[in-house]
C-alpha cells in the first residue's frame, strides 16, 4: 500500500504526536563503555567463533558468550529462567556437483547459477520442465496486478525479475515508487511461485535492483541453507527448486527463445506479464536435509508497575559461517553484520540494568532478543513472533540493530522505511537532543525495511524500527575517514573481509545506541501504545492514534 510520508518538520515533530515525551534534560544519559563494546565485537567476530552459523560449534560459543553477558549485566533468562529459546531448524545442503541446463544452455554452478531445494529429498531430478517468464512474479490484488493471471504453473519453472515495478518506473505511481515493497523481496517471489503451484522458481539477478552484487548470492546461497521446520502440508506446497541466475546467462536464455529480456523487462514494469519461453529446464543434484535446534537468546529486565508490557531490542547473532570450498580465508566473520549490532544490545542492556540498580527502574519491562538465522530468512525472529515468550499484544515496540555505524559521527540519523509508525517520534525526539536530523534511507529501492528482524514483528502489527547511522559526516576529518574506510571495506558485505578493525571510529555507533536507549526509556515510562499510520501495510493490525498527512 502507498506509504504516506510525514510533512511535519523535525523541529515540530513532537507537536505532531499526541504521545508523551519527557524533557531530554530529565533523562539520565547512558555511559556506554566503548572499550567493552569493541571487545564484544572483536570476540564475537573472531575466527574462534567460526562465523557464527546456526547449529554449529560457532553457535555454541555464541550462546554461551551472550548468556553469560546478559547474566553478568543482571538480566533474567526470559524462558522460564533460561536465556535460550529453541528454534527447530532444518539445514538443506545441495551438492556442488550439479547438472543444470536451461534451454539447452549448460549452467555452471556458482558462476552462472545457484540452485537448491528446501525439501527433505536425497536427489533432485527435473527433466524437461517448461520455463515461463512471469515478470516480477507478483500477485497483488490491491494494486490490480497479477503476473500469473491465466497461467497454469503446475510442472513449470517460473523465471522472475528481482525487485518490483516501482523500481523500474518510480514516477509511474505503481507500487511504492522507488522504495521496494515486500513484493520485491526474494522471499515473497518464492512464496508466491509456491502458491501458484510452480515446480520451481529462478530469480534473475541484476545488481542495481537487487542492491547487491552476484558475489552476495554466491556466498549466501551456497552451502547449508537453514530454514524453519514446517508442517508437512506447508512443506509439500513449496517449489521443489529455487535459485538465482546471472543476468548474462538469462539474456542468453531469452535470446535462444527468440525473445529480448530487455524488452520484456520494460513490458513487465508497465503491466502484468507472463510469457512461455518455449524452452525447458533439466536440473539434477544430490540434496541433504539435517535437523537440529538453533537458539534465540532472550533476556529481560522486569519493569515495575507495568512489567507485563514489553519493549523489545533485537539483533541477530548469526552470520554465514565457514565455506571450506574457498581458497585462503574461509571464515565469514560477520564483524559489522552483525557482531556490532549484537554488541550494541549488550551495551544497551547493561545501561538499563545499571540505571535500575541505581534507583531508576522502568515501568515497563525491557527484553533483548539475540536472534538466530537472520541471514537465512529472518528465521529466529519469525519463530519468536509466531511463538512469543511474551504475548505480542503486550509487546509495545521493537528496536532492531543490524550493523552499527563504523564511519564516525553524523549530523543526520537514518530511519529505514521512514514514515511507517508513531514509534519514529520517540527516535526523533532523542535525535533532536543530539542536534541531528532524521532522514529516510538513501536507497529505499534496496528494501531495507523487509530485510531484517524487525519485519517479522511488523507483520504482526507490532511497531518496529530499524534505524541508525546517517550519510552526513559531522566534519571534514570524519568525511575523509569515512571515504577511506568505505574503500577499505568495499565488497565486504557477506564476504570474508567483514572483519573487526581496530581503526574503526565507533563514536557514531555510540551516539546511535544513545538514541535507541533514550527513545525506549521514554516509551517504557509512559502509557503510550504507538501504532502504524494510515496508508501503511500494517495500519489495520495496530492503528496509530495520529495521522500523517
């Protein structure tokens, strides 16, 4: 649905809200310990933790580290005294030796295509399956859009564009313009292809609309792929194979079919489309399914008069783990993504616990959820939201940390998906106290709001935010440092070079932790229940009491 952006200027934002805001001068400022924050990041992202993949030895070390850290801070284990919430998972591993041809064109695994199956089957063997181009693979009645209209996908493989039509034609009024909707996410595309009865689904990778290069697909979609254990009916309804293909190979496939991918892409942005390629897929590979529990780490600091109402902080502890097929460095340490966010919620937890110990307890409870399996599709947060330790109708809000600011202090502060809920008002007041300005993300087309753990809660109507950092350095020296660090860290997203660096400037990250801390503190000491604004996807689930015009 169309997103309505606030017309209220930052300087009067608090006046646009009917919600209480304590004077910033009355709040006790947190005293974050930078050395401890750094040490947490460095330890969690060390080689010893083996890239923190779920259900591995790296997970065991991570769970122990986080449980001890929360206990030392004085927080309680939320699950009947335990800090762990079991998340039943299954790991699917597709063989690296795959025989794949599309339209008679041989495809090289990793180089041209990645393919997997989320079925408990030892062998995938698909012969002569018709390929059907289904545009963006979207069925959205509210937009009068259905790429599958009139086509029977049974026994066929859908070939799908990444992102959604709004990205291609941002001024057309389609979908949410340049900002990606959930219809643009790969998770949705596989889900919809499954609902349509397709045998398989292949997404055409394109760096700009995907917002990441092919190397991210290759690194993230090969090796063991975790998922939640599903009931048999849901499991059986899924596509048998799902994967990605490079744009170059997709162009070759369409050319062999006598079609132009570029022409069909333009057509797909203007209106729903499906076209039989008159080509077939042959796919064969061995597959393995292994079952094991992974765990969320959940710790709580009980409130006083409203201790049954909870404000959640989330950060995913997991990363990609080890790839033994790589030459040289094989460990995806995940220092920025997301040892830094996990270290951030530890620091925030310590400060809330310290202030409570020193005579400033909160009315509402504060609960910290270090989630598993975010990199595999928000698995831990999805499981918690569906199986909450504390009821979601008693969950006031969620503050999510996913990669903190390593580029120094900024004069602005980014709210991903800005304009969705009244929860943002609490952030804006804390940001104003730091003499900074709230801004929307610079690349809404990347779909950031749908790519991290807060989204699992938003789908149930709980106001959830993902925010931090900014694009404007506070001075020239910081701007130079940022440019240098950006160059050093270039290409490290979901890569082995995402490692802790002692020369990171974390001053901006600490300021951002302060924003979350102060916003949560005000909300925890109020009776407010923020909601989603009219015109947003989640308004009907928990409506805002104010309107954004």
